[in-house]
C-alpha cells in the first residue's frame, strides 16, 4: 500500500470538511475521486501530502514514498523570475537533457527557456505534470490536472498517465469532473461528499443510488458511462 | 589595512550587501517587505535592553529581532492580517525602545547612530562580527537554497516533496534577525529594510532565474555601498543615507532601462 487513511477527519476554520474517510492507493492502480464542489476532494489530497493536519484519524505513507503532486491552481508571483527549466529542477537539480525529454513527453517541447508566468494555462498544466514525473514518483496525485487543456490535450494527458503507470508502476490518485473520460481510464472510483459515499469499480459506483443522486444524472447520462451494448454483443462472443 | 576607517567602512558595507542580497530577494518574492521593516524597528528595543543590561548591542538586537520575527510568524493566520500585526508590533517595539533608551540619560546622544547607523565608526571587532554574521547567513541560505525556493514558490509543492514550509520560513526569519543585528551599526534601524529590498527590486527586470537575481542584487548592493561611501566622503553627507540614496537611484535607472529594453522584444513578437 502506498498511502492510506484511517478514520480521517479534517476541520478547516471550524468547518468539518472531511469526516471519517478510509481510503488507500496501491502500486500500479489508478484511483479517481469524484464529488460535487466543496466535497473535500482537494482537502483530501492536501492532507495526503501533509499540507493539512488531520483533526482525528491518521494518514499512513509507505517508507521513502516519492510523491508527484499537480495542484488544482498554482499562482506564481511575478516578482520571482523562473524559467521552465529552472522550475523543473526543484527541489532536485536535473540535467538539461532530462528536462528537455520530460517536456517533450508532456507535449510542450522547447519551452525550457520561457518564463513560467508567461505560459498559458494549458502549457503550465503540462509543465506541472512534467515536473511531477521527473522525480519518478511512486504516487502521482493529480488535482483536476486537465483543467485548461483542450479536448485533445486532455485525451493525450490521460494516455500519458496510463503510460506512466505502466513504465513507473506508480499509483495514481486523481480528481476529475470529466466523469465520462475518467470512468474509462480508472481502476477504482471513490465518490466523496465529506465522507466516502461509495467506492468500487466505475461500473459499480455509477449504478449506486448515492452516485446518481449526487450527480443528478438522468438515465441517458448514467448509461453513457457503460460500454455500448453492441461492443460486447453476441457477435463478439461468437468470435471468441 | 584595517587601520583606515574608510577601508573598514567599505568592507562593512560590502559584507552587509552580500548577505542582504539573497535575503532581500526572498523578502521581495514572498512579499514580506514589511517583515524586514518590523524586525529592524524591533531592534531598537534590543539596543535599549543591551544598554540597560550592559551587554553587547549585537546580542540584545539579535535576541529581540528573533523574538519579534518568531512572534509575528506564530501570530499571523490567527485572526489578524499580517500587515496589521506588523504595523502594531513594529511601531510599538520602536516606541518602547525609544522610551527605554531615554531612561538612560548618558546615552541620549548615541540614538541617531542606531537610527541611521554610523558606518565610519566601525571598529575591527565590529567588522569581525559583521563578516561572521554575514558569512553565516550566506552559508545558511546557500545550504537551504533549493528548499527555500520551492517553499517560496508554493507551500503545497514543498509539502509534496517533503520540504516543510514552516521550517524554511524559520530559516529566513533567523537569517533576517542576524542580518539586522549585524547591519544596525552600518546603516541603522531605519535603513536596513532599504538595503534588503532596493537592490533586489532593482535586479528583478534583468533576471531570468532566481540565482541571477540574487547575484545582480549583490552586485548592485556592493557597488552602491562603495560608491555611496565615496560620495558621502566628498559631499560630507551622512554615509548610511547616502548609500541608500545611491542604491535608490540605481533602482530608478534599472526601471527606466528595463522599460526600454524589455518592452521592445515584445513588440517584435
């Protein structure tokens, strides 16, 4: 197990944000957290990296765990001069060649000499991912990492995550609102609304009443996340 | 060589400028200019305490600056805005310090020396303390450089990489207290913040990386100290303020030049 929580509760400013959350991520699996706005998704991730202290319960991290974290929003003050290459060399110095390769893999080659604050939202998001991957993380935490990416960029992003999972054999925990895309790419889903409403494979979670009431999906939306019947129809079985 | 008071003054100015440059950059990046100000003002209380207790000025200033910095760090985020807290504490510490000093009737004349510094009165012992303190600060900042940068960039990214932003804040706070304590004799309470911030601000338009900004700030600070010192000798003006005036002029030049240089390529693009 890379990271797990037991009975985790978090209060922020007297307000209960997370309540009795038990969850875990193992090596090699992709876990997606879904939930409405204000359901504590980002707080959960920030608790896992140690930026937020639990009020009760505990967070267990594997020994020597390397975390790659892509935050939801990152504001870089323009008083701080910072090239993309320099940003990727934090906190450990990297060779120029390694930086160039990482940028190319993230689909933003040749940006290394640009200033970080001059990047567009989508470019910066990819640079953040490149930085997270450069440290060969055991656990990748992505907080709505595809926001600001166009549709093609978002699809490429998920393909890269899948690829990274295979090459690094890391665990991936991601937050996303793009339910349809995510449900195809993930092994497990945790549905969060202050507490864990339901969890399991995408198919089980999307069919629970809790999930359907939270996301207010009508039947056609809910069914769109299932594989289309014709793909798994009798014709396919006869081929096998 | 150290017999000449001008040589000692020059060495003192360069030492302070070298340590103030990287620290000033962090103060600018973290937008805590007021913090430097507050620590410096609190130093006045340290001067008063040292004079009352007949202990070395350096020690008293260091202790009070540290206490002030740690108090502000702890109190911030507990219902008061940072600038309000700093405003309250800086000026009350300065006022308490001035009142405390006034009880010592014999030293009233020396007050100006601590408010504006007296770089020409630096003794070889002072020089040793200044260079020792500055070397310590430079070593500390260099050792923590990568972690300090990451924590400044974003606390959450720092946490994820196993760097504690609280610890890095403490490193900066301690460094700041040391620089204030050693610089008080050179530029004085009222001008320390200027020595920290103005060279860094002047360096910003010409820098593409944090390291370049710290190096350029150090260059501006050292050049400004030497040139300001020389100018004050010829014009017979107070040395500390003259140094700050000179660096401030460099800042204006930097602004004017960067407007010309940096905006041009953007038009071509």
